C-alpha cells in the first residue's frame, strides 16, 4: 500500500543531542518491524485509501532523562486485547489479522535489551491512531 512517512522532532532536539545507547541492527529491527506491521495489518483493510501515514516522532524529556520515539499510524487499530504482553509474546497473534507474532517479540527484545521500554497506545496518545511508544534512557558519556 502507499503511505506517507513523516518525521517529527520537538524543538528541544533542535538544540540538544538526544543520545541513546543502542546497536544499529537493533534499532533497524525496531523500525522495520513496526513499519512492516503497519503495512501488513494497519493498512491492509482498504487498498484504495490514499491518506495512510506513519509518523515517527522524537522527543527528549530531560527531567526524566529519556528519549521517546512514537511510531504513529492511522491504519486499522490493533485487535481488541492486544497489549504489551500479547505484542511481546511470539505466539501472541490476535484476530482478525493473525500474523506470526515474531515482529512484536523482536521489537520487545531489541528495546528491553538496551534498557528501553515500549507501550501500545499510551494514555496521552491520540486515540484515533495507533501508537507504539519506545522509550530509551539518555546516554551520557
């Protein structure tokens, strides 16, 4: 399917460095699986729809010493009952869009291996869209 990919960064990132400690391959795994999941499941319901998008939003919260990466898409939402536990379970596939469950498990593993955390549709996210939030501690040399 066709979709727009947009990157956003908060104003603080324009003047400060948001450095996290993660292997490039692990970061690629996270981005690729979240993007692929949106394409296969979120954007599959209406092949004629032309307004699909994925937004990757970066922000730094200095008071909490974290970098927040939100992956937001406006496709079909996760199936009912999909939460962080189901998403991270390689056998945690859900109807009506069953998949292998491997992608979510690899996102969870890559994130937690580097002391990060992830959440699905956090409370402050736009409820009309699907958000996967990845949070990493800031790295200080």
